């Protein structure tokens, strides 16, 4: 009945042994007696900030946990032996641990943390500072004591210095007098946020400013010999400046000379001028610098700059088959091997490009084949040891070590409670989508469901981005995954055209066709769900956040009879308003292939606003009160149309002060419970009194 995924052709590139089996399947299975409830989401531990010691013996990482009420998540630093032994905690009470880095000897860990001791002076005033600690938890020390804190830092490869950044806001050059007269007003132009780089010598404890505040710095990497800094910079800190204005600079620390590697001529070769740069990483020999450029609507690219004398030569790294770049760019070992996270068919694996030198690249290997979704990885100095944070369809994120036989062995089990959960049945499925292309998605069915049980109430859950995807993994998520199947719903998450991991052509086809090709994919997927006998056609809902909210708005206008309930979160209603109000307008320009005054018809066709008279579906609307990405006017306009003029059942829920994503325990729980109550009423016929 299901169209199941065979392993993609890229696995033929693997050289490290047989396919892997998820470790949870090899362990003795616990009895699964627990029905998943919304509150379980807040008991989950998330891992991040992975760093492996130079000798590969110890892995440092952070564990993030939810607070209560109006609190968000807080993180603390942990360490675990790679060759057996228990993990132990290094910091407490949400002290932090981001940017973790080992010194050259492997006996100290540097990280960003906050000491909330309540004193007036740094480092005990809650400001973010660079700290260091021994891997046994002893000798916690503040490295910096900077007023207003540190933005970011990198440790010199020899461990002798810390480079850190701070922010300066210079006085405006224009309209200075009148601005000074009315300083409490908000000004859209002329307010700059620039970055300084400082070098702190760890022997003398003297600090010097090595890069003055002339631009804003987004990323920083120090060369292996400590003589150069690579920077990603823009004119200002406004997010819009990253779209087409960001560049890679290399600073000679002795002379202060700056070389810009990426000019507008280089950008003219790209599918869009609105790409942003990130992921700077130096090759161990210092002769090459790698970075990535990402676009809304087009595939991300990996580039390497080599200096064989002068000038620098730029080379684009080719990716195999359907593999898309998902982040994590880093060099491993000493032989110019460049690794990254490669996404293919809803999986993410660690890829290794060998012999990147002289404008050439060697073979690409898959280091972690099988059904894994890798979230981060790190290697040792020699390139002989690899650790990952990864997920499977039966186990939440954990830390794993790549063994010589090619298997990933678990080092942690941070979500022990999941072993008792009744898990959804998760499949990667396909159907005929738009343009005759196969469209893929993740199907979740309730625990214990059998085909003879017949059609279920169903929800179609739409991912954001749209340059993103829903992954083949176990996930308890505030947008329905695991929680809705636990209540008896079938859940389909389509990876519609424009999604990553299905090839560059499948990704780019969405450009110029929003509210068209994606809508067809989702509608055919919904009807496939009905045809396969999983969904009761009279009890189907649709939901999403961000681009998923936009697509929810599209679906209830394009397919008014297909969905009996909807939950639209932070969704665009009108593309012209979105262009004029969001913080990353390059997204809108890319997908509409021009500015509003150049292609007004394209903006109108992509906007569900102009077809709201078709809507019949009871619609719940969620909105962050301070959302800069999809500002509140979209949701307020949708509510006004449905409630005041079209007599469609609706409710608008605004989360005061929240940005594009909900950040507090209280608000995320409210989101989950509102969705459940809404779908239970309009798909199951329940009301609050019947609960």
C-alpha cells in the first residue's frame, strides 16, 4: 500500500562498511505503555554545541532543557568519554555552553556562558562572557570581563589567545543634531550596529583591538597559524544586509590589510543575487578557506578559496546526486578532506569530499550511511575519530561515535523516557505530484494502527521555509508530529516542490510558482491519503507555521472543500505586504522573480488574500506579537476577513512579545493545546465540555 523508499543511489559512494541499524533497535526494548501527551514535549532534552577533543577521547556538548511558565530553554555544558564511560555535567542552572572549543592540549574547554550571580560588574552580572573549565568540572574561570558582554569568540589554534567580538553603535553622520534632540524616537536609516574584534593574549592577559568597528561581522575564523582572520561582514547588522551584501574578508593581523574574496562579479554567476554567506572554516594547512552561500528558493552552494600566491582562486564544490547542503562545513584531518551534512530523501548524513586542492576535488564518501538524521558532527585533530548528534525513527537526538566498522555507537541516552512511549508508525511515502514528479513526505500513523481499522481523522502538516523539509525521524513537535497520531490522527507531512533533499531541480521548480505547484503537491498528497484508506475525507485538517502557515492559507482558498479544519501559524496573506514588512525581502523577490512594481501580477497570484471569499474551513490563527519575519498584519487581516465579513468560524491567538518562533514553555503549550482543541472540535465533534 505504501510507496516505501529504497536507499538512494548515493549509498554506492559509501566505503565504510555495511548499512547501519539504529541503536535503539539493538537494545532490549522496554515495554511501551505511555500514551504521548502535550506535556511530554517539555521533558525532552536537546543536544548541541558539539566539540571533540584534539585526541578524540572526549566529546563536549550542551544539553538544553525547558523551564516552566514564561521561561524558555536553558543550556549547560557536558562531557562524555568516547571510548566508554559516563557523561558528566560541567555547568549548572543554565550557565550556558555555546561555542564550545578545546584548547590545543585538550585539557580545557572554552565556551560562552552567563553567570547570573546578580552582581553589578561583569562577569557576574548575567552578561555573556568567554569562560573556560577543565573537563572534570574543576577550575571554572571567566576569560573575559567585558562590559555588556561578548557576541562571539574563536580560540587561536595554538591556544595562546582568544579572539572575541563586541558591538559598537557609532553616532549618526547625517541628521545628528535633530536625532540627538529626540533620542527616544526610532529611526530606520542611519543607525548602525558595527563589530570590533579583540585579541586577548592568554599569557599576558592583555587585550588589543585587531579589527576596528567599520562593518558588522556575522562569522569569524582564525587561520591555523593565527596570522589571519576570515570574516563574513556586511555594512550593518540589519538582516536584509545579509541578502546580497555579505562578503568574505581576510584580515592580515600583522599589517591590517583586508582582502575581499567575494565581489559582485562572483555573485553575478549565482541563480539569485540575494544569497547569504556562512560557515567559514580554514583548511588545517592554512592554504584554503571554505564557506557556503544559501538562497531562498535555490540550492545552497559550497565554495573553497585557495591562495597560491595572489590572488585567491574560488572553486565551487560539486555535490553528488540528490544530495543537498545542510550545514556543518568543516575540514577534518590533514589531507584537505572537507566534510558537511548532506541531505537526501529526508535523511541527513555526514559527507566527506576528499583531496580538495588545486581547483580539484576527489571522491565524495558517505561516512554515516543508513536512516540517520544528523544534526551536528565533529572530528579530532587527526581525522580518525568522528562523533555526531543524530536521530532515528525510534530514538530522539543522542550522541554517537563512528566506529571503524562503519556503525554509529551511542554515547548517551538523554531521553530515557522515550523507551516507554507508544510511538507513531513512521514511513517515508511518495505520490504523483505536480508536473508528473514524484512528491514525497512523512506519514505518521497512530501506535498499533492496522489497515483493517479503516480511515482515520487526518491532518496534513506543512513545513516552513519553504527551502527546508520534514525529516524521516521520530519527533515530538509543537506542529503535530507524534502528538496528533497519539490522539488517533493520521499525519501527513508533504515535502512539496521547493523542499530540500530531493534534488536541485525539484527545489528550484517552486520559484515563480508559489500558490501553484506546491498547492497541487499538497492537494494530491491529501487525496492520496484518502485513496490509500488512511484518511476519512470528511475529517481532514491542514496546519503549518511560517511558510506552512502561508500554505495553509493557500490550501483553504484553493481547496475549500478538502479540509474541515485549519491551523494557520505566522502565515503570509499578501505578498506585497510581506515584501514591504518582513526582515528578509530577498525571499519574496526570489520567488516572485522581481520587485512588486516589476511583476505586480505575480505578487497577486501568489497571495491567498484575493481568494478569501472561497474559504469555508474553520480556521485557527496563531501569531507572534513581535514577529519580524511574517509580521502580525497578515494574521489580523485573515481574521478580519473570516470573522467580520465571511462568517467563517475563526479564532486569532496572539502571543505578546514573541518573535517568529514561540520561545516560552507557556506559549508553546498553549499552541499545542489550542490546535488539539480546534481539531478535536471540527474533526472529531468534541468540545471542551466533553474532555
